[in-house]
């Protein structure tokens, strides 16, 4: 599965989490935080997920530490499962 998340109009962590909920098949009880996203990304699914985050330079400028934490968390998730590829451009 290929998922594309455009961060061009992201101005807060809530905006980013809105896009995650709209784009990825998250459960109804999704916690809207990076720990909950980590759980979704490493849930043991059978298909490979490729997630592309676009306009990340703009998001890094606006979100600062939250965006750095997202990138780091996605790297850890990729290390944990062979079924995940995350790209930031």
C-alpha cells in the first residue's frame, strides 16, 4: 500500500494528526499522538506500507521538535518491521 501525506498546509501537531487519520487506516481508538502512530506503523500487518511525507521542509520550520520526533519515530518503526518504508521529501 502506498500512502502520500502532504504537509504543505500543516501548522500544528493536530493538523498533522488530522492528515494521518484521513490517510492511513488507523483504528477508531487512534490516540492522535506519535506513540499511537508508532503502534499503527508496527502492528504486524502482512502488506508493505510505503508512506511518503511531502513538503517536509515547511513542516519542519513550523513544527520544529515535533517534526524531528516524527522523523525519528518513523526510523525506529522502519527498523522494527520489514513491512514499512517512510520517505520525507
